[in-house]
């Protein structure tokens, strides 16, 4: 029971991470020490259904609960107190890095490892510097609109799973972030329920298809090129920390700065504890 509650808690944190632009759900899952098990469960969901669902159900419940319950709260804190909110998530990522480095500790450093690290590190920095949020699209409740949502779901899923890449940031680039957040907000307020469910279903199906597809690729990489994959992931993660830090505007209020520092420390401790759990 304790193990299931911990998985649910990790899913809850994963869900929150996917709400915030710039924060990678994959990174959070990795630093919490559940990433490889998650990828394996998704990839083998049909082969090892019972075992996979024992992890995916509590994790999924936690993720969905956090998105449904906290989307409004996160939107509010990002609008009113962006620096402390982002610092907390930077702390979560930093706290999980010691667990991540255990996978490559003691291994001889090779040129290809460094090259992979630099390629992924530079790629994320360039994406952050060159990319900008696209104009918000209008979601149409027709067949074409639903097909687009399905495709957007696949793209978002891939970026949610790959560490270092923020699914919500990519949704912003595509112009779908705010419309989808608004849809969830309306649904939780029981406004336009049928219309909003019709919007979220094709998006959800696309996300499931995308997650299963990318999970199979990542499982293969972990099996065949584990050290190389972790070096590439480290590049993703360190670049994502820098890009997150660059989004922070130093608050004018001393109290907000102090709260931000406290939340950073709390995030580091939570990230370390979740990764060690």
C-alpha cells in the first residue's frame, strides 16, 4: 500500500510538471527514480499487462488528479509569483540529479559520451533561445479539429516523455497550451461539459499513442545504449535547468525572493527524497 501511495505521489508531481511551460515531466520522472520502470511498463503494456498496470494506474491517477485539481492554482502562481514557482521545480530537478548520475558513475568517459551530452545540451538551449510561444489557436469542434488535436496529442506526448523537453512549452509553440488549459478549467467548472470532453478525448488518445510509441524507442535505447542514453539525458536536463533559470525575473519584493529561495531548498529536498524512495 505504501509503495502504491508513493507511485501515486510521483504521478501527482509529474502531472504538475507537465502543466508548467519549461518544466519537463520526463525529467521529473527520471529524477524521481521511476522513469525506466515507467517506460518499461508503457512499452510492455500488452505483453505484461497486469504488472504494467500495477504501476501505471496509481501513477496515472496521480497525474490526472494534479492536472484537474491544480491547473488553476498553477496558472495563478505562475501569473502572480512566477519566480518562486519555477525555483521550486528547479529544486525538484536538482534534487534528483545525484540519483541520475549513479547510472554513469565509475564508467570510463568516452568521446562519444561527451559528444552526445553536448548535442542534446546545445539543442535544448537553441530551442529555448530561438523558440517563442505561438499565437493561440482556436479549437474547432469538427472532424478536422479533432484530427489536429489527435496529432497535437502525439507530439505533446513525445515531449512529455523525453527528459529535458517540456511538453507544455511545445504546446505553447504550437499555440495549443492556453486553449487546452482553458478547456480543462471550463470542464472542472462544469461549463460546456460535452464540448470540452469532445475536445479532450482525441487529445488524450493522441497522447496515449505517442507515449506508447516513444516508450518503445526509449526502452530499446536503455537496453542497447544505456550509458550513451544517460549522457544524452544529462545534456537535456542540465540545459533545461539553465533555460528555466533564464525565464526567472528577479522579484522586486524581498519577501518573494526569500520565499523563492526557501522553495528552491524544499524542492531540492523533495526531489532527493522522491528519487530515493
